[in-house]
């Protein structure tokens, strides 16, 4: 990747000559750097883990939700009154390891809040970057086996910051004019990439900084064809590692093979796999031991970490470029100090409590065995077709005590409406058994294990 290294160095030189290079200046707040002294970890589930997968709705909220959903044929529900009380099982969140309720995460947030309030309120380049943020960045870079890390307010903002900075490279490498078509950057994006990637690409495309090529979902033959026909030198391939709506994995090793062939910059959004995949939670790159073959990796702290915020792990040069040209980073307030403290504690817990990763993959196996569906990740996408069918299925699951929502356009294309189910380390085998039993009453499953039985689709 010598070409990309030279292009980034040249872009940074241009910024430096224009006095436009920006960097954070750490505000030091009293804290303990040795979190291992303060954090208590556990060798298995505890009662507080259930709070991450059990929720209660007020009666009025429950009725309003039902009112937004179509009635089944005949116009009557089962006895709704029975379903208004008690807890619901949450199968729609992204708290994959159940860390949002962990005592260490709560204590870290509470202590930082008591000591510092929300911390300095400003963008990271002004006053919003503290030693808490610095420590979190170092932990993420270590987790992902990368040189450096840049925190962003959200995962969405992380993708927007990276892509806007990426687009600026073509402009920085030409002087006083718009880059020609051949001087632009060619971006190759999977058809089912996250909305934040799509929006970032749309933005820089409008600025005429890039040429955009969309390849069919996970279709490496199509990507190879597009790459081979592209005459632009500066090529980038960007993809989700674990797709949020379909629950399938990108063919990472095939992407790496193409990277070696075409020398493109490979960018992976590892939001749904970070802390979930890999022995240490390093995500998809750790599974394949290919961290060095992935140039930039993005993620979020709002899913398996159970907290909030986004991040970009990359080289120090790329970090300099993004914090100087990434608009959603530059013009956003840093997330509060208690969030940084909580996220750092969550990373430590996830590293030590490896049983959480084992537990979530056991639940994936349980669901696969009981339902007969060939699921490969904690994200289970059951496509039912029409919007009405998806809403009816969601209504059935709601009345059965499960918080599962119908996913509809614009999130997914028309006629691919679905139930999106997410599993957590805090779920139990019995939770999965009850879930599959309820699903089997409204969706035709190929095989149903145990004594649950099988029923015809009512959609």
C-alpha cells in the first residue's frame, strides 16, 4: 500500500503548508489509570444481566404500539389485557454482551459523573478531549491491533468523518482546481452497507471528489469486474463486516485477496462484530488474523460495549487527516467523560469475562437448532415480505411478550420487510425456546426442535 501512504503524506503536507493540520490537546482530569484495581469481574451471569434483556412498557405505550399495528383477519386480538402487565423479553437491541447493566460500567459512569459532571463540553479540537478519552482510544487501538484511534460522537459520525476526509484527499493533491475524473478517488461500496456509509459517499459524490461503484452484496466476482475495468489509481473498498439487517458476514479473505491484486485501501465497518467475534473480542479481523491487511476499521461503543460513541482505528497519519478534514468529528461535541469512563470499563470487562462471548454464540447455536434456520450470527433476519405481514408478525410477538419490531422501508427495500431479532449473552436457552415457540405460531419455520411443534404461516 505504498501508493496510499504517499498520497496521505502528500495530503498532510498540503494541509501543513496551509496551516490546516489540527490535533487534540488533552485536558487532564483526576482519574485512576489502573482500572484493573477498581473493576470487579465475574465468572458467569448474575442477576443484573437480566436487566439488559427485560423491559417494561407502560400500559398507555403498549396500547399505542398495538394501535399502530394492523389487526389480524377477523379484527380481534387474543386477550390483550393479560399482556399489559409484566416484563417483556428484549430481542431487538444491540447490547450483545449484556454489558450495559454491568456493575463495573455503571460504577465507572457514576464515579466520573460525581467527580467531573459531564466534563468539558466542546468539540475534541477545542476542549472536549480529556485523558479519559485518550485512555479509551489507546484501549481500542490495542483491541484492534492498530497504531492509533480516533473517537467520534457516534458510529454514524465516525463513518461520515472518515469518508469526508477520504474525499478531501483528491482535492488536496491538486492545486487550486477541481480534480479531474482520473484524479478522483474510486470508491467501491457493498450494496447493503450501513446508511452512514451511504450518506457519507453521497456527500462527497456531490462535491465531485469521488467516482462511486456499487457492487452486488458480497459478490466478489462483480467487485473484481468493477475493479478491473476502473482506470482510476486511487481505489477504496468499503464494507460492513457483519451486516446489520441481514446478519451475514462479508467475505473478508476474498476481499484481502483482491486488495493484494489491486492495491486498494480496504475499510471495514466492524460495528456489529467488535467484542462479539474473536477470542479477545477484536472482531472479524481477529477471527481471520488479518488486522494488517485491513487499512482502516470503524466501530461503535453503543452495541456490544453497551455504552455510546464511535471510533476509527487506523494509522497515525490517517488520524491526523481525519481530525483535520472529517467534518462530523470537527464540528461535533465530544461525548461526555462518564461515557468515556464507562466504555473503558466495558472494554476491560469484555476482555476478562470471555464467557460472555461463548454465551452469545451458544445462543446462536440454540436458535439454529430449535428453529432450523441457518443463522450464522447473533443478528437474525426473518424476511416475511410485505409491510403488513411484518407488522402482523410484530404484533403477534408483542402480544406473546417479546419486544421485536418490524423492519420496513426505508431501512430495507420494499417487499423485504422482516423481523430483525438480536441475541444477547444475557439470554438463556429457555428464552430462545420460548422465542422459537412464539415465532412458530406466526411464521413457518423449516424445523422446530423439542416439543414446540410446527405450525403453518399465518402471514
